[in-house]
């Protein structure tokens, strides 16, 4: 009785402090967690992945938002770009708003730093800000190079290597529009019925309910909904794209995938003897230095890349270190922002639910006490 009475009299400032800590602590100290992927996310992933390695297929990403909705939408954009760069999928980007153009540059640079082999105009093309949305949507259905003319760097689009095999929506057969409000409407109304273009959206969580009728009718082939949708896509990229595997619903239910989706830093790369020999053969000049850090345990060769000093990481080079980190299932934190954010969101919601339950219990207990 005293406990519930104290809870009823608790200064609300303590509640605010506890909820603030519930948000900040998981952001500062990430922990491993998992989330179930939904069909709308899986369908989008599978369609994009089906374009892997094809010169005659590409996707278009439309950045139809400003900085105010970046916390939910930006992780989606980074995850899809990363998927495309991992799987050799041509990707085009543009914005019909001047406020969206800098976000495109920020997203590309965030991902491109980890992929030095990726080249502008070859693997991706940024059209930048283009006004007159209706003319663009209809024009690209006939000819992309003629409609867009020049990219964000001022180069003639028709001369870029990425345009080899790409003419119109027949090849650039998927657009993903990211928006904090109404998304995909122009593409659904004009491009889909006229040209058969596949359309998907990434939207803030509060706007997702408005998009479900389009999903149910098949006018949208997929949707990423808020931070949860971004976290789901990050997971699919970690499980399949970075391991060069095709999508499999069976693998998603395999308990062993937990080793592929850990948020905390993973530092030990494990090899069988055959894998390690092949690894050494790929980097003969660094062979002696790699051997220096090998350890063997139960027939498995291990290298803890986090214990390699900076001077030696430079000698080993980007590609050796990148392969070691991939074998360790280590993913940099800028590619985990949605999952880290979901951790904080989940903890905060649990704390709020606890306070609601305690508050209601306290209220009824107090009422019963007053009657007595």
C-alpha cells in the first residue's frame, strides 16, 4: 500500500529522467537484439536483389523529404545503397526538392567510404535536384538520358558507363520513394499504369497506415515503415548481401543467424584450414604479416583484427582488413543505426508501459483504500 501511494505521489520529473535514461543508455551502450522481418520489407529486398550483377537492370531512389524526417528515413536509404553496392546493382538517385539533394550526397558518402571500388557514373548515378516531377515521371518512361540530360556533377547522362543497357523503365524497373508524408502517389498514378513500373516506398511510421491499401492492391511491391522497417532491411543486408547469399526464409528462422546480426563489435575472424590457405593465396605480399596474428583453436584458425596495431593495418591494406572484418561478421555502427535506435525505442516503451501499469494499479489501490 505504501509503495503504490509513493508511486502516485512520485514527482513527474523523476519519470522524465528515467525515460530519458531508458533512451540514452541503449544508444550509448548498444546490445544485441533481433527483430522479425515483415513481408513488405522482404518483398522489396528480394526484388532489388534480383537485379544483382545485371547490366540491364537498375533501381531509382527518390529522396522526397527534408532533414526533419531523416531519423527514420535516412537509415533506410543507407541500407538500400549498401545492398546495391554489395551486390553490384546499378542505382540512380534524385530529388524533386532542393532540400533533398544534400541528403543524397550524405547518404552516398556514408556508404561509399566502405566501398572504394564503387565509382560515380559506373556503379551509381546521382541526378541531384530535378524540378517538375510530372514531366520527369513520364519522360523517364520513354528515355532516361534525354529526360535527365545531366547528372549532379554536370556530366551528360547518355555518356556515362552506367547507362550501358539502361534506357527507360523497362530496365530501371523499380523506384523506391522516401517521404515523410504522402509517398509514391505520382509513380502509382502515372508511371505504373502507363509503363508497368514497380513502385515501393519508405515512409515514417505514422504514415505507414495510409500505404497499406496500396500494398494490398499490389500497386506497391514493398514498403519500409519507420525505424522498424529500416532495422529489418539492415538485418536482411547483414544476413544475405554481405555473405553473398540469396534470400531464404528458412535461414531467417535458423538460430545460427544470430551470429550474423549482432550489433556489438565482433572482432574474431574464423577460418577453416582450406579457407585460410585460400585467404593467404589472395594476398601473397601480406602473407607473413597475416601469419603473425593467426591463432589455432580446435582446428579453427582465428585472427582478432582488433588487436592488429595501426601501423600493421596500414601495411595489410583495406582489402585484407575488410575481409577479416567480414569473416568476423563485424559491421560498422553507421550501418546499424536503425537497430540501435530500435533498442532504445523498445526499452523506452517498456519503461513507459511499466509506469502506466503501476500508475493504474496505484490509482485503484488508493480508491479501495479510501472506501475502507
